[in-house]
C-alpha cells in the first residue's frame, strides 16, 4: 500500500486486472468479427473471452470490496467513485440519445422525403408510388437492399397495450421497490434492504422474460424482425440495447443482494448500492422514453 | 498570486521489472506509456502519409494500387487522430494534471491503466484490419476515416475490424475522460479553486466533457453500421426506409467536436508556454476560460457544415453556416489573448515559444480558410478538394500537433530531469515549420483549381503543386527523426534541470508542478499540499 493512514487518498499498488480486461475485450471482439463472417473459431474465442471477463469482473470487484471493507477508502475516494459513476451514466445517456435521435430523424426527415414530400423531393424520385407511414406498412424496395439484402413488411406493428404496458408497470414498480430498499439501508434495517433488493431482482427478471416472450411473438407471428426495414431496425436496436442494460442492471442488483446479505453496507458507506440504484433508475427512465416513442406514438 | 506549498513525500521507488508497466497504477508511468505509444503511432501514421505522397509525386498510378491507396489514407487519419494526437494529449494530462493540482494520483488509478492498455490492443486490431483483407481476398478498408455508407456496408472483413478498433478506442477515451474530469473536480489540493488552475487543466476538463458526450454517438453509429452489414437492418439503406445521410450526421456529431478535442489540450499548453516566455501573466485568463466553454458548446451544434452538398434544406444549411462562423469569435478571442500576453512582454524564444508563436500565426490561416469553407455557396465549390485537405492540416498540425511539440519541449526537463538540446530544438522547429508550410500551402491552390481529394491519380495540370508538396512532405517526415533523437538524447543525459527550469513559469496561474523536483519522485503529494493564496 502506497499511502499510509486513513486520511490519505488511497492509491492502489499495481493491479493485474486492467490488462486482463483489455486483452479480454480484444479477444471477445476479435472472435465476434470472425463469428459474423462465418469463421467457426470465432465462436470459441467469444466463449473463452466470456469466461475470461467473468473471472476478471469477479477478481477486480473482489479487490475493491476487500479494500473497502478494510477501511482503505476515505470520503474523497468515495466521492471519486460517485463522480465516476455519474459521468459513466452521462455517456450512456448520450449512447441512447443516439438511437432516439435516429428514430426522430428517420421519422420526420427521411421517410417523408422518400415519400415525395419536403424541400427537394417534389415527387417520388427513387421509388414511384411509395407511400410512407409509421409504423411502416410499406418498404420502398424490399428486394434491393445493399449487398443483396431483402426486407419483409411486418404483418402488424407492435402495439402499446398488452405486454409493453405490463413491462412499463413492472419497471416502474421495480424503481419503487429499489427505493424501499434504499430507505431500509438509511434506517440501517438490513431486512428491508434485502427484501427490497430481492423484489427488484424478481421484477427485473420478469421484465426480461416478458420481453423475450414479446420478441418471440414478434418474430413468429408478426413477421417483425431485424429485416423489417427501418421500423424493425429501430424497434430492435432501441429495445435490444435497453434489454441488454436491464440484464446488466439485474446482474449488478443480484451482486448487491449478495453483499447486502453479508451486511456489507452501512447507512453512510454504500456507494456500490447507490451506483447500481442510479443505473437502474437510468434504465427505468430510458424505458419510459421507449414506451412513449417506440411503442405508443 | 504566489503559492506556498508544504508537502511530505515518502521516498519509495517504483516496482521492479515489467510488472511496473503492465500493472501500473502510477499516473507518471501511465503518462509515459501514453507518450511512447503516441510516438510509435506518429511514425506509423507518418509512414502511411509518406507512401501517399510518394504515390502523388507524379500523376498516374505508380506504386500503390487504388484500393491500397485509399486504405492507407483511411489508416493515416485513424492512426493520427486516435493513435497519436489523443494519446499524446492524454499522456500529458496524466503526467501533468495531478502534479498541477496537487493530487496524489489520478482519481481512479486502475481505470487509468485500463484506458491506456486498451490502446495497444486497438492499434493491433487496426493493423489486422489492414492485413485481413489480403488473407480473405476482400477489398481493403477504402472508405476514408469517415466510414460513410454505402461503401462501408459493402466493404469486406477489414471493415469489421475497423469498426471494433473504433469501439476499443472509444471505450479507452471515455474511461480516460471520466477519470480526468473526476480528478480535476475532486482531487484539487485544498485552496486550489477552479480559477487558480493552470489553463491546461481547464482545457482538459472541457475536452473530457466533450469526449464523454460525443464518443458514445460514434460508438452508436458504427454499431448500426455493423448491424447493417451483418444482421439485416436498414439504418443506412434507403431501399429499406433508412438513410445514408443519417450516418453522416452521427459521424459528424462526433467528428466536429473531435476537432476541439484535438485542439483544446494544445490551447491549454499555449496558455502555459506563452506567459512563461513572455514573462507576463496570461492576458484575460477568466474570459479565455469562458471563450473555451463557448467554443465547447458551439462545437457541439455545428456538425453538418461537413455535409453541405448532400441536399439538406436551405434553412438547415443556413443555420449551420451561421453557427460555424460564430465559432470564429471564441477562437479569435483565444488567439488575441495570446497575442496580448506577448505584447510588451520580455520575450525569449526557446523552442516551446517558437512553436507557440508559429501556432498563433498558422492556426489563423486555418481559421481564415475555415470561415471560407463555412460559407455554403463557397463550400459547394471547395467541397472535397485539396483546399479542404490544406485547411484541416493547417488546423490539426499547428493547432494540435505543434501544441503537443511545444508541450513536449516545455515539459521534457520536468519529465526527465535534463534540459533538451536547445540548438537541436530550434533546428527541429525551423525544419518542421518550413517543410510543413511548403507541403500544405500549395494544396490551397491545387484545391481551388479543382483537384479532388481521396483519389490516387490526378490531372497533369496539378503536377507542379503536387511535386512541391511531396518533396516537402518527405522533408517534414524526416524532421521527426531529429525529434526522436532529441528526445532520446534528453532522456539519456544533458544539463541538469532545476525544479523550475523556466524562470517565467511562476508568473500568472502556475500549478504545483514546479514545486516538485525534476524528475519528480515516484509518488508526489501523498498528503494534500496546502495552497495559500495571496491575492
């Protein structure tokens, strides 16, 4: 340990985890490239990298938790973690803003333009008679995608009622149960903390199952796939990346539940819990945007 | 303002062996690794530029196959932007920011190491993207660094590697920026207010914020590219209801702020070098900071001036034109701030100062051609000609690269404990400056005469200009061998440097870097120093 005494900012001695993380990312992405290009060894590289990364996350976080429990972090270190998490979530906000921005752009500029409206397009220039609508009932030229791609028109659009509505209720409730857990933490009531976290994990998992059911239904019965032109593309990109974040959030919540059961958190030392809670609320807010702009409008 | 600093350093040295570098959590070691990586990439990117200029020496296709030419063009840009300028600036941030603000290290030291070690892996993947197409019999990545569809959707396996290179570089930049911003906000020594920070720290605070906001957009854009290539989506394909222009918006939403990401750290270096060698406080420090903020904000909302010719409505192009021209206000403010700092100062012209003066002059050229290019009807004529190539090389080489050279010469004594060879430094300055100008100034003329960029061949009427450009480019490239020699010579020995090697460095808003020895001990400021202000 390089700094002595609790008043000093803790600077860890060398750590093997960063370079393990960098090499894991490299192998994972290398494997992914080979896999999408139909080279089999890529699949194995991805599997190995997945285990590699799981080991990495466990190891790195174990180190951090040990340092925390042995009291090496002072208030300033805690603040660094909080600010780091804040800026990380900011970058995530911009990542999702990208896809929302694309959705607005395509709906308000590209599609009217293809349909013959707008400044330069006084009629259909590329595809005569193409009428635009949203959700898309027609595709400009289903057989003429780049590189021989073909598109299929979905039989129906994803409605806002039914499963998506249930999922909205589930995610909003999970935000409430997480806050209930937080209240428990503040009162140093560990039982309330654990119960709140378990409920949140269950709700998060339910959301993911329902989302899976919805995808299955869309693929099998509605012909709504990644190939369904721009409607399918934006639908799966936005909901898919959101679902990925819910999955990560749920895994983090499970880890927090384990730590809460071991009584790691006190009313004034619980950055990990709060960081995960911020992340979960962020994922929650993104869903509200999705529900309004992808499912409803 | 004068600062009084009390600190107590424990003198234990670095760990032994390769582990010191692989597992490092020390901001100075990680800064050194960043700088060495940038230097290697400078030569790699430079070598590709030399090959391009060798091909352009005469009209006709002599050495490079057209696809390979476009591949080298793509890699030259990616390597120089992501592999050279950004890591060099990040290396300086790593080295200097904790020293300047009196922090024991970066706020998140392990994350810092991850940000660095992602870079060599990204560099490896970029090289694989060059080689893979030959193994698989595909066309090389020939899109230019902008990766525009539809060409990038149709390209071979190399493009997938390029996409993931961009992803790894993006992760690295975002993590580094999170770390730098957190360090500046949370780790300042007691008494070091925001407006006591050296300008370099301010510049990096804004750069970090920009990267946190725009890097994810590029990541999103290339992810959509990947999905269009392999998973049947139609984001950039009009036949499926998508739009190739959408990618241009995403790319330039990142790409234009990226210009300021490259520029601001160098402006920060100027903010230290100019007062030091003029022996006067920085003129109008606070308004200069505000103008950098304005630049950052305006830089986020003017991206589409790169796409005037794609058929946007008149209202949209007019907005982007006005926004772009407005940027000349904060940039002009900065340049005048530096000029007024020099005004009636006791100036001496050591190598960093020579670079600083050259930047003020030559970056103004880029500013002037920038205003020309911002005007829509004029740009319709200049678009995609060598005029644009000349413009952005004037913006990026004096604006970013010369600023980094000034920083290297300014801080080499602090980093190594030795003074560099002033005579060789001055030779390097004149050699690069003259050869740079002879390389890129003629391109203004060939561009105005209509020579298109990104094409392996050109009409024989442009021959003289290209011949001058190529010969000077070889001289410009060769000058960097001298740069390398000066650096190695300084590391190996030379006149001992004091704690404050520049006598003007304490003027204005100095950081705490001058209160530690040269080179600094392995750990500095383990106990926070107290900065006592006397205003």
